[in-house]
C-alpha cells in the first residue's frame, strides 16, 4: 500500500455541502432498507433507489461506473445476498426468509453550488429470521465499523483505522476481506487514500481535521478470500460462506469523528 498520495482537506463550506449529500444518501438507503423483505426482488429495490434519486434531484455515482475497463455497472444499488460480498447486481432474484443482504448506495449532487459532492453508505440486514451465526456476523461487522470510526481522530495514523476493524472482526473468528478497501470521498466517489480494513497500527499519514473517508469493512464467516463472477462485478466468498458489509462516510473533526451518513433510524 502506498501512502504517497495527497489527502484532501475539506473547507468549512465544502463540509457543509458534504453533510447535505450525506444526509440525503442515508435517507434513500433507509427507504430502500425498509422495503427489503421476503418476496421482494433486488431489482425492485434498485428501482426504489432510482425513484428516490430522481425525487431529490440527485444522480447515482454507481450507474455506468467502469473503472479499469470492466463493463459499466448497470444499477444505482449494489445488492449482495448471502455469500455475495459486494457489488451484487440487482435483478430478478427474490429475497427469502433467512437471507442476509448488503445494500450499498451512493448519491451525488448535480445542482447548484453543491454540485459534484458524493455520499456513500452501506448496511447489511437480515431478511426475516436468520440463524444465530448470520446474526452474529452482522453484529460483529457493524461493531467493527464503529471501532474503525472511533480511530478517526486527529493525530492517529491512517492504518490505525484498519487495525481496529481487523482486531474486532478477528476477535470473533471471522475473516476480513483484503481485496476491497475504504477510500477518501468528496467531489469524486473514490479519492485518496485507500483505507484498508486490516494492517498494522501506527503506519501512514497522520489524520487531520477536514479529511473525509468512506469506511467499509467487509467480513466473512469463513476465509477472507474472494472470487469475482463472470459479470465482472459480483464478488463472492471463495468458500461459499456468508459475508456482511457496512459503510459510512465519515468526517474527521477536531472533536472526533462525525458520521455524515447517519440519520435517525439508520445504522
């Protein structure tokens, strides 16, 4: 991992604009989450996201995204079910009692002075009644996210975030995905730096007020190894075990971390 890239420091006005898009992004994810139940398809959840973006005058940074020459992503939502870790493409798949699903959603403002600012957030939820191990996975992954956020304070090192995430997840015997990482966020969905969910503490640049990162642990019941399907997007656990994913857009302030995508009722 390289620590050479410059990390943007957002101004007071830029932070206000990121607060606005962060809240809107969280609102839409909460709306999608409320519709995830047995019998609903992942494609129907995506359509809820499409309508919610249009209603608020926003657009999706996911739709059409094509880094490194892969096929453009065809939806506004990543809906990853059971052994799907991340980037699950919505479609005709119906949700069933006992499933777990990761809902990963982003939004970008397209009007006025706030044009171009991004929000990014994800949650994993149970569909109906799930087995105790699935429930424990969800709870642990959420807790690992919170442990990582706690280390987002001025003076800590970048790697302290991932170390906190990894320590919490591995305490419960789960595998932390290495292939996908968190990232800086602002006028681009992915800005420097990369923020791994693992690693040794005390490495990398010092954290400073005004930095904004999307922190997103992905945790598997079994091995951390990943396999990407032929659609070039859907990443699944190599051993077929369940995976969970949580994400927040987080601002570092002089008084500690401020979660920009947390609203009442959200994770």
